[in-house]
């Protein structure tokens, strides 16, 4: 009995952890090209989820709604880049920190006014019935989260390695100035990274909403954990966020079982402090020596 | 024809009639946010009753007929908003009464301002015990001598008793008590534990689990309840989190009944839980089933006037409706719109008031700080077990349908009689 409970808590925690990993991956995408992060990423998750819900309510099928939602997320990502990041980067200032937070707040107010403050169910054709598997109950919804998260991350990694545009992306990530000298437009690449990051946020919203419901505050708890995952794993390891995300998710649900639900967040925060103290570049991060 | 005039007058009432010869009644509650299904239903139920009264020419006050004028305030379920609104209402010199408030915290924050000025309020439908017991005698300090706050809702004491009773009737011996960390949830847990003791300790509480507002993942709490062998989950919380509990139970294959406070009938519980909500049991004072001609007229009237196919919270709507008729009867008996005279009339209503839930026969008596039930209208008899079935709340037991039908058709026993037993 006990072993199956540990298994149950670890598995359902790890599957939720994949959502943290996906959002953390969105942070990595923009950090790689521009060394900036959208602090309003949680609001992108939420607004895209609401938009996808609206598409569904208008009668579009699930398989049309998913790309529609992703496209919308990508557009929002571009808006954030244009309005909050580009000017700050051009002026080599850290203004993007405040600007992305402000844009996030704006999205939040807009969502409250357009869709209201209530939590709503998010319909999905994927069944929520549990499947019994090696003594553990897993719902198809949770499996869909795993498939979706690993699928889109795999696709983006393939894109970065196999296509010309992707290679430009990698080049800008490695050395922005050198890439510009080679004729790659760094501005375009940063736009691309924000667009991808927005699409990733939208997918996270679409995948998680059937489990958590859609509401203006749906992402506020998730986003902090995603940020912890990104920092603990390091801001440049896609493989790292998946591992750390699953680990953090499992740790959370195990501690809420053994220590009580009030202590749910504590081990994750301790992990974050430890990581910052011991390995500031992240467990999977590379220490970069910058030559001056 | 009658309906049309009714809606016409509803609109008139909403626009607000000319001041002067009107009875001013304030309707308050949360009309946005997580508690909105209860707040808007109570408000709209009240508006329906006010529309009917105004369509018939108004209330007979002394020699003339006066229409009701509505003052509407949204407290957003926030304690501080509630306090501000109460201060504003307390400052109105010509206010006859207040009907409303969903959240116990809002009652605690605001009602003192109304009570200070002696403004008559009927709390509807906040159920938390504390909103009335705050006026009663306590071990360390005596209660207020004169109280202008009344309640028109099945308070948590009644509800907790019914929840425990239902679990015992179903021959359960082990239960898990699950509650949210707000005032409402914690006092609900205390009421339930208290009732388990009172009803002979027939239930063993194998797990006590808490969750927070906004929590979506209840796996840990539910697994603990499951591994402790709970045969039922007794729960106190609010719509969205209750739905997360139901969905979590389906996920870990915990197939036991969920029994809890009337909030389990909120539309945001029913919709978010979907088919996982089927079979959930909760105390109700009104079920959206046309068991009497009056109930049918009320349900149809509500659906048409507010263009819905399902009342978001039928209990709140029906209570809002009946509360207006009781207030109107008090105004008529007092022959005055003066809030203090209305209060005295409320404490001694001579004529039975026909409502959609019951025919109210002297629902309140003179305030006694040693006995809050003097200002509580509901008794166990007006409450039944409701059950969620395919997106609606239906009767949990068929016998209850008949009982409620009878109580709605005949007058409730007078207060003095009810108190003796």
C-alpha cells in the first residue's frame, strides 16, 4: 500500500512538474537569444488559455483550437517583445524587467474585464478517467500533458539543430555580436525566440487548463515554480528543465503527503536557495567565462 | 399578460422610482467573483419578488400604497468592501431595510455599522454560524440587548447536523473531514466534529484534511483519506475548490460519497466537477423542481426574467424571494417605512407569509441574546438533502420531496411551538 502511494504521489507530481518544465523552457528560449526573460509569462499562459476556451465555445474543434491558441500565444509573445523588450535591449538597459511585469499586469486586467474573474471548466475530448498502470492511477489528461510537453520541446530542439533559421537562433545564442557580423539579424532572432516562447506558454495553458480550470489567477502559482525550475536547472539546458521539473513536481506532492499540504512549497524553495548558493549557474548550466 | 406587466415593472424597479413615496430596500452581496452564483441569485430572486409586489401596486403602508425602490451594492465578497457599503447604508436616513450578504466574513465586517444605527437587515443567504452568534451572549461578554439583524438561511449548525446524520443513516463508520482554511471552512469543521460527538460518536474521523482557496491539486489530502479507509468525505468549502476535490477523487479512484455544506450546489461546483459531481449530497432549502404551483411560477418567472435555463444557486434565489415578502409583510404590519418599526413588526409577524419555500408563520420572535434562534427563520423541517445529478440539484430522498411540498403548502408551525421541543 505504502509503495503504491509513494508511486502515485511521485507520478502525478512529476506529470504536473512537466508543465513547470514547459514554462521554464519558455524562459530559456528568450534568455538564450536576448539574455532577457518575460516576467509576465504566466499571464501569457492564462490569456492564451482563455482565448482557446473562447475558440472552443465558438464551436471550433479541439484540433483547430490547439494551433489557433498556439498562434495567438506566439502573437502575444511578439507583442511583449516589441513593447517591452526591444527598446530596453537596444539601450542596453534592464528596463525589460519592469516593462514585462507591467505588460503582464495589463494582460491580467484585460482578462478580468473580458472574461470575468470566475474559474471555468475547459472542455477537452481527452477523457479524465483514470488508467490503472503498475499500481498507479494516471488520467489520460495527465498523459496528454506529458506527450504535449515532450513533443513540442522535441520539435523546437529539432528545429534549432536541423534548419537554417534554427542554426541562426543557435548562433545568436552563442555569440550575438559574432552572429551579427555573419549577417544574421539578431533582432529578428530575438523576435523569433519570443514568438516561440509565447507559443510554448499557450500550449502549457491549453494542456494544464482541463486539469486546473481556467481563471485569471490560474498561472500565478505555476509561474513561480516554473521560475524555480529554470533557475535550478540552469537557463540553458532544455534537458535539465525536464528532469528538474519532474523532480520538483514529485518532491512537492510527496512533501504535501508526508509533511501536510501546507508544506507543499517548502522543499522546492529550499532547493532553490541551495541551488543559488551552490551552483548559481544551475545544476545543468554551463559556467561561462566572459572574456573582457 | 400578467407576466408582461411583471417584467415591465421589474425594469421600472431596476431603473429606480422617484424618491418620496417609496419603500427603500438595499440588496447587497457579491455580484462578481467566486461567490457570485449565490450573490446574483439572491439579488435576482429578491428582484423577482419586488417586481411582483410593485406590479400589484406596492405595499399597503397605512393609508397609501407604496412601491419598493431598490438600492443595489456589490460587495465583491470582500470584507472591506462590505464594511464600506454597510457604513454607507447606515448613513441613509430613509432606508427601510437591507437584504443580502453571502459571505460570513462580510457580515462580521459590516453588520456592526447597521446594528449600531438600528437598521433592519435580513442576512440572506450567508450561513456561517458566526454572523448571528456575534450578537449573542458569550462566556466573556454579554450579547446585545436589542438586535436589528435577522437571518433567512439554514445556518451551518443545522447543515452540519444534517451532514453527520446523512453519513450515519448510510451506515458509514469511518469518515474523513475535509475543509478549506477560511473562517467558513474551519467553523464548518468545528460544527461537524461537534455534531459527530452530539450524535453519539458513531462516526470515526480517520482523517482531517485542509486545503487553501485556489488549490487545484487535492491528491495528497485525498490519498491520505483513502489510505485511512474513509467511507465518505464530509466537506466544507466553496465552489471551485470543492470541484477540485471531486475531480481529484475521480483521479485516484476514490468512489465514496461527498457530503457537505450547501455550497456544493453552487453552479461553479457543478460545472467544474462535471460528471464527477454526480451523487454529491448537500442540505438545501429549495430544489429547482416545480413541486408546488408556487414553485413552478417562481422557477419559470426566474428563468424568463433573467434569461437562464438553470438558476445559478436556486437556494439563494428562493431565499432572496421569500425574504422580500417577509420584509414587505413587516412594513405593512408596521404601517411605516421606519426601519425600527419594521424591526419590531418582524419580531412579531401576525399573519403567515406565503413564500416559495414555505408559508412563514411568525418566523422571528423578540431577540434574546441567550438564544440566536429568535432571529433565525429556518428550522430543520425546512431543509432537505439535495443531490447533484447530471448538472442539476435534485432531491436526495424522494420522501423529502413530499415533506417539502407539504411544508410549502401548509403554514410552518408557529415559533413558540417549535421552540418547545
